[in-house]
């Protein structure tokens, strides 16, 4: 419903002139299925898809033990994400948190916990590599790099929303780029520490709090609306298998 409110459902972008596919074979495979022309045939067909997507998720919450609903919900979510990216013209990653969080619910009770462990590993790898490529590309070597990112990210604020908290923080950091660099390095380190999650579960509470802190900063400073779809990953780190106690 948040994405509907934010104008990010397929019926909001169905007539976009973009048809991004890039070098990712996933987009090309999806294109060759013919689904894009079916789902986005008209605003009505796109609206129907939006209703079906939300309805399946509501039903999945009500009947959480029904694996087929979880699988359908995950498949529809994947179609939505690929199709949405194609119509906005670039690869947005705002929903992969939901994809990982849903993974354990695709399997039987016997395989629930092993699949959860797999999803947790994938989440740790995703955050670690996000931090690693920040480190590798070297933006942290330039004091004004993050200040310039904020200047570009919030250009519209200078015209439409001057004076609010995010605008004030952005301009303060632009005037004090060293503070921006410190925030950027802090965010990079929060992502890099996820490599520890590949070797031990003792730090899972710390890693879960790192997800929360990272995306609070991300939302406050960058106004990136992926807070909900990423913080849901915390449950993969906090969940513990309930082992039966044998009674003598």
C-alpha cells in the first residue's frame, strides 16, 4: 500500500516510454515471455495486476502456512520489480529485501530453517558486497564525495521543500563535507561488517541493528523509500529454531 500511495505501482508507470533491459539476461528472458505486453496492455490491465498483487499478499498474511500463496506472492513480486525497473529506465533494488525474507516460506516445515539460513547468508553477502564496492570504487577517498551526492539527490528540495529537516541536514553536510565523508564511511563500515555473519551467528543482533541504523540513515539523509522492504530482513538474523525438549 505504501508503494501505491507513493505512485510506484505498475498502473502509475504503465505508459512510460522507457523499456529498460540492459545487459541483465533476466530482463530479456522476462521480455521474451510476452508478459510485459499483457500486463501493461492498458492502465486497466496494470491496475488489475496491482490489485492481484496486494490481494495475494493479504491472503498470504491470513493463511501464512499456505506455501502456494507464498510462492505466488514471491513470483508476482518478482514480476512487479522487473517490470517496474523496465518502465522507470534503470535497475532499482528496493524490493530484494522482501525476496530474501519470503524465501523460507516457499519450503516445507522440514526445510524451513535450512532455507532461512540460506536467505540469511544471501542477505549478509548482499550487504557486504554493497560495502565492498563502495570501498573498491574509492569514493571514500574524496572528502566532498558524499556532499556532492546529497547536492544531486536533493536538487528538487531547493525549489520545492526548502527549510524542512532533510533540506537543512543536506545543506549542513554540503557546507561541512568532512561530516558527510564520516557518515559515508560509517555506512560503508556498517555494510562491511556483514562479512562476519558468514562465519558466526553470535553477532546477529548487532547485524540486525546495523540494518536498522543503516536504513534509518538512508531514509533520513537520502530520502530513499526502501526502509520497510529492507528492514524486514532483520527477522532472518533474529529468528532462532525452536528445538523440541525431550521429556525423560
